[in-house]
């Protein structure tokens, strides 16, 4: 992880979605994530907003989740993973 890069997801969120992948019986290596910053700080207090795209490499299935303060995208990802959205 590049310490200088603006992140829109926390390490806890990364750990959470990777745990969901393992818990559902999938391989973490079969999934890729791409962060996109949608708003940047101009100074002062700031919580970045963005989105994360998660793709299952073996199927090419992708889902996009909104990120930022108060978002619960890892839970939505886990729900969709369990419902077969990446199969």
C-alpha cells in the first residue's frame, strides 16, 4: 500500500471484504479491487468519498460500491457475494 496515495477505503474495510471472500469459500486471489476518488480535500477537515470496484477475475463479474464516511459497502459486498452476484 502506498502511504502517500489518498485512500477511500480503510484497512479494516479491506480486511472485512477479504474475510467475507474466505468465509464464503472463495479464493482472495480470484478477486481484484480498484479504488476511485470522487472528491478530494481542498484543506481543513476532510473525509474522502469515492467508490471501489470489486471484480472476480475468473468470471469477469464486477460490482461498484460507494465509499466514504458512514458507508457500509463491505456488508453489501458480503450479501451480494452470498447471493451469487459474482458467480
